[in-house]
C-alpha cells in the first residue's frame, strides 16, 4: 500500500478499521482509477471527502473519531498514543526524572545553538550576512 498516492477500499478497511458502509460513503463521489481491475482512490481526494463528512452534523461521534484518526495518520501524525509512564513513580522519582530530562534537553539546545552560531559565522565569512 502506498499511502502517498492511492488507496483501495480494502486498504481503508484493513488499515484504518473502516466499515464497508463508511468506505462506500467516503468513496462514492471520488473518481477512482482502475489498476488491474481494482479501484484506486487518490489520497488527496480521500482527505477532502473525509473532511466533508466530518463537517456533517449527522455524522456519529464514533465515526468522527475513526475519520479524525484516519486524517491524522494520512497526514503523518501516525497512531502514537500518549501514555503517562511517570504515573506509577513516586512524586520524588517523577521530579528527579523530569529534572534529568530537562537538563538533557537544555544540553541538546546549547549544542544546537552552537551549531547555528558556527553556521552564522560561516555565512558572515562568505560575505552573505
């Protein structure tokens, strides 16, 4: 399956958990190209059709959740679920972990700023700045 270009109705069912009814509803107004006898729908048009269905006040909440999830995955936001792994730690352990994480992020930030400064110096030396 190539999410960058086209999807089949079976892709929508298998990958995104759509029902056959939802698949037919979303795909009914999309011009499909046939490849080896299988209808293929452009992802851009699927996105548009999903957006139209999300705006419909008659669309049920569960269907809207499925469609929002589909849009997120098609736009590359994937199916990452945030989980609070710190929830089982004691308050002191959480604070310690978060402080260590903050220091690591600050160090990475300083490193990036150093790289930016070096690039700016290179640009100035080239006479472009």
